[in-house]
């Protein structure tokens, strides 16, 4: 235990959803498995008045409601590390209390899990009481900005008080075991890397599909939409990992340099490309298995004329030697048919066919499922038993949960441990984030300029039909359309 880093962690937004549903449960799990120093302290900050017991109970109930498995005795033990402080992030004086409490000789971490509008006052107030010292780190939750300009504003402001090495920009997808495994699959094996280029690959699909709707986050979501909420960050980060050149080490800047090059090589989107190659969708009411499902416009806090997209699909191209002319199809949406995140790599067709051809056959396809299952499937064709030469698709199927029985950490747990250990590899550097905003910006401006209405899709389907057309124009199909 003694060799584990000692820290004081401050969670701004201590009564919010992220802290109670994700961050405290992640820290609880780390505590239970002995991966954080038990002498460390966690300060949850909020405006409401809670005493220790009330906050511990409140956080416990929120976590249970979110489906976290908790042993109440362990939770009570863990809560001895957790302290609630009534602090208004805008009140300068409240930071004196914080400054008097933190041990400045050890690592101090400030996790900003608040409305981004509070990022500036929080940084300013932290600095006023000299809490931005050499041992301090700051964690910024997404959404970081609303567009390139606002992201730059926040980054410029934070940079006045913290150096880039002290800033941890979270993209929780990078903390997922399955996403890190993507790097392992690519760079730990000769097999895949040798085939990983335009020479052998004809297209790649990256999907993050959610079956749930916006739930109680309507107010936030309506100002955000799928492009800003998921594509600008999670999907583009996945794209980077799939497409980057092999880094020469796992050192933070080496990996981030390679990811940045992918973002910089993305073919800029013109207005025409946005109109033709970007699909904007919004779910509408329908009945699924006898249950009426609300459309987006019927959800809580959503104006009934909202044009916010709950779905986005697009075709991207990376202009470099490895990937020129290979389409990358990216999509994400809420209220889709299934909850899944997957990468589908379609290898090129064989150069000449000597077996009878069946149009329904699909092969040469690698599917890396990131969630909910963590699997790798390799589809190929094999001869069907019998006296003909008919082929049919078969697949090799690897399930990581069956293969490894050791505990898998949740994204936030791994990322929090990395902040504590001072490891930046799985965090987004400022230039990466700017490059991602720069690339999506023409979509935002075109939609606004043309007052682009989203295409409606029924809840419980795979999205608007125009998303299928985007691929069929190139003679391709989304993976689920083939199976
Ligand atoms: C968050 C988005 O970043 O990711 C949410 O704000 C989304 O809208 C969530 O639901 C999806 O994350 P996961 O880990 O559940 O796939």
C-alpha cells in the first residue's frame, strides 16, 4: 500500500450524476481492490448542505440506482476517505476553506465535473489561493467547448494556470479495456498490422449505438447533439486508434503525436460533402414490443421544434499513404436498435473467384466489438460439406471475458488511476482536441447555414434510411444489414 501514490482529490460537481454514478463507484472499486492509497482523501464539493453521513447515503443510493454493485460494509469503510465540502464554485472565499484543507506537499487533483461554464471561475479561484502549484493536476470533463472557438477559449484560460502536462482531458472511451485492447491487437501482432492498409482493406465502419434515449439529460443534450456529444470526441478518438501509425513507444506524447497526425490528415469537409456524406437524424416516437417509446421531441426539457440531432453518420477519408481512398464510415445514435460499439474492417475482395459466387456471402471481415460484449470475430468463407463447391460465411469468435477471468476495470477507474499516477497517455492533448473540432466545424456551420433539418427515424431502428444509402451508393452495407 505504501508504494501507492498519496493524493487529495477534489471533485467539483460532487452532487452531480457523473460523480455519484461513475467517479465515486470507480474510486470505491479501486479502494476495494487495493489499488489506491488508503491514506488518500477525496473531497466532493457541492452547493447543497450535507453532513458526512447524509452525503455518503446520497452517493450510495445514486450509485445503487445506477446499477453499481456495492458491499455496504466496504462502502462505509471507503467513505472514511470521502469528505463533503459545501462550496460554491463561484465564491472566492469558499476556496480558502479548500486551501486550508488540502495537503499541498502531496498530489492535489482537481476534477472538473461541472457545467463547462464553471471551468473559468474554478481555475481562477484555485489560482487565487495558490492551489495551482507544482504538485497539482486538473482533470477536464467533456464537453470541452461547443466549437473550436469556445474550446480554444477554455484551453487558453486553463493554460494561464496549469501547464499542458498538468491537464488531463478525459475521453472515457480511452479508459475502456476494450479500446486499449484495440492498440494491443494492432501493435502486438504481426498478423493484423501487415494487412492494415489501403492495399488490403476496402472500408472501415466505426459504430457507437445506444438503445436508450436522452433520459433526464434533455436540457444538456438539446444544446449539444450527437455530433458534439459523441462524434467530435469518442468516435474520432476510436478512429485515431484504428488508423494511426505504430507509435514507437507507449509514452504519452509518442502516442498522442500519432493520433494527432490522423486528425490532421482527415480530408476537410466542404459544404457539398456535408450535404452528401453526413447524415443528421432524430428519433421519433414508435412502438417497440408493444411499448410506446417517446420521440425526441416528447422527451423532458426538449422544445417541440428542436432540430438537435440524436444520430449522425458520415463518411470520412484520411489523406495519407496508408489510407488514401479507404472510406471510414462513422455513426452514433440514441434509441437505436441495440446498444453496441464496434469496429468493422472490410478486407478487399479476392482478385479472382474460382468458387460459385453467392451474393449473400460476406467474408474477409474483421469485427472488433468493444461493448457490451468484448469480442473479435473474423469472418471468412469455408466450403459447405457436401458434393458441391458451395461456400458459406463462417467465423472465428474470441470472447475476451471468457479468455481472461481477471477483473476488468471500468473506463473511469483506469483513467482516475492514471491521473493519480501521472500518466497522460490515455488523455487528449490540446492539439488533438483542436484538430478534432476543426474537422467537425464545417458540419456545424453547414447545418446552421442551411437550417438543415434532421431526418426522422423510428426509435428502435438503426437510424434514418439515408444512412444506409450513404453506404449502398458505394456498393457497401452497414454490418448488421448483412447478417
Ligand atoms: C457520454 C455521452 O460521453 O458517453 C452520453 O455524453 C453517452 O450521451 C455516453 O450516453 C456513452 O458512453 P458509454 O460508455 O455508455 O458507451
